[in-house]
């Protein structure tokens, strides 16, 4: 007989073989979020597992949603300061909860039924084994640096212990690389791809030897790939990649990776969280967060706009900026496509395009910026003139297009957002 319990966003069932399946299912949401319901529910589950650890064979962590965990569910323009503070107050508790999961002393496998971003994939890294679907639409990423911060739930620390300092800084956490399943398997971020991720995760748990179980980097004799000292020339590479940008996230990843590699784990986690908290106060964080949610809004826009009138004006522009956040939501070679209200967005997206809706005016917004560039001030002035002349454009799409197709600095949040934040606009 299976024992099923529910608390907050967590539902867990004890199998007769001692394997507990923990299913994340945030009530009333289309995706699981790292919020108070998640923390309270997983906490109650861990309390139960700890009380009955003698009968516990292992744990499978999965999701009832289409994705695994999608991160916090708010846009920076819509949340109050008190709500934001409450969310970020969970940084340390969520980090410690992930540590509690990985130190249960039993094998824990993540059955990644869908995408996981940021803190969601950090929780997966706290598991001892990761199984994902062989679905090219799924993406896993520690993409926090695209928002000007870094993972604070143990992601930088665990990546460093798994892959070494250089790979963490230059390949995984530093650039916020988005991995599709085949890429993640080749990189070692996931251990297996399967049609039935829960069954495969359960099979792995049952194949592990009975008794106390720990992460491989906590076993005697484990050595961090490349060692615990900063590789020669790495700091110079970070400076080159960061040149011209005020964003300190990549430099912070380097510092955390180097310091945490040589520190005990508990101290390493504190180093990481302190670095993230410092970056949260950086002036560019709200603007980069705005751009993240603008990309998410464009990617999740309604599938189509009813056709009206004659043929739509369409203009395509290549992505000229390799933005790590864009890779989370859009194909790397997807063009930015300006389209009037008369067209169908679904036609654009079906071809892999990033749709930007123009509601009034026939001028090309992206071409206007390109003609004025590359100076950001000149581009902003051109955007002001276009709007004054009657151009009306989807704000989220305009900000995304200005960064990806015209090269407007990402740390401004996009050209319309930057214009709205000008001091003279809000006396």
C-alpha cells in the first residue's frame, strides 16, 4: 500500500520498496515556482523522510507540471518592494533546504520531466543523479548571470566541484549557457536521457548500494577537476569578456569559484550567497531583470493575432548579440521579425522567429535603431523620434529587439525601458 502525503507544493508517496517519489505541484500555477509554498511543502516532506530514514531506500524528485521548476513567478515591474524582499529572503533557506536534501544519506535522483532554470536547476544539481527527456524543446540553465547576478542556491559551488573552476566560469555559470538535453548529457550536467524519466530515476535509485549515500565530491579521495587554485590566464579572459560592461556577474563567478573550491562546503555556500546578495544591490540588476521578463513575455505571447486587411509588412533581422537569456527562450538562429497587427504571430514563431508587433506606423523600429547606431545615445534619440512620429510597438518586443537585433546594451533593459527610466521623464 502506498502512503501519499501533501503539503504546500510537494506531494510525496512511499513505495513498498522504500523509494519515495516527491512530486512538485504548485497549486493553481501552470509551473512550479521557488516560493514559500515550495519551501514549506518540501520542508514538510524532508521532515517526514528524516523521521523515517530507517525505511527510506531513496528519493525520486519530479514535477506534475510541463516543466520541472521555472523560478520565481513575478515580473520586476509588477512586484512591490516588500514582495521582492520576501522572495529574496528565501535565498538562504532554499539553499539550506537543497543541502538538506542531498545529505539525507540516501540516493536522490531528479526526474527532470521538463525545463529547469536558475534555482530550479540548482535544486537538480543538489540531487545525486539527473534523468531528463530526450526532447530538444527542453532547456536547462544556470542563467542568473544574464540578470546580473549568480546562482545563490549552491549552483556555482556544485558546478565548480563537478567540472572545475575554468569550466564553471567560462562555459557553464559564467555565460549562463542554456543546455538542451543532448548538450547537457555530453557536458555531464545530466546523467541519462529516457522516455520515462521517473522510471529511469527509480531504477537508478534501486541500483545503488544500500547504506549511507553522499555526493561524489564528498567521498574520500575526490579531486576537483583542474585543482583548487585559479588557472593561469583565467582572470584575464574574464576581464576581456566583461570589457565595456558595468555588469560584475562574471567577475563574481570567478571569485566565488576560486574561493569556494578551496573552502569547506558550508563555507563555500556562504561565499556564494554573499556574492549574490551583493550583486542584487547593483544598479543594473532591475534593468537586466526587466529584460529577462520581457523575453519571457515575448516567448509566451498568445499564439496568433487575427488577420485584418491586406498582407502584413514583415521585416526580419538577425540576432547580432549572443545574449544568454535569449538562448533560454529562443533558438540561437531565430531572427527578430517585425510584423504588423495584420499578420499572424503563429506564422512567425512556426518559422523560429522572435515576433515584435507594430500596432501603428510602417517605419521599421529595428532599422531605425541600426541606422542611428552603434552609439546607444543616438539609438535612443532615434527611438524617441519614431515614437513621436506615431510609431506604436509592443514594449516588451521593442526592448528585446533593440538588444538582440540592434545591439542596444542589455544592462539598460532595452531602449524603451531605458527611455522610461530617464530622470527627465520622471521629475
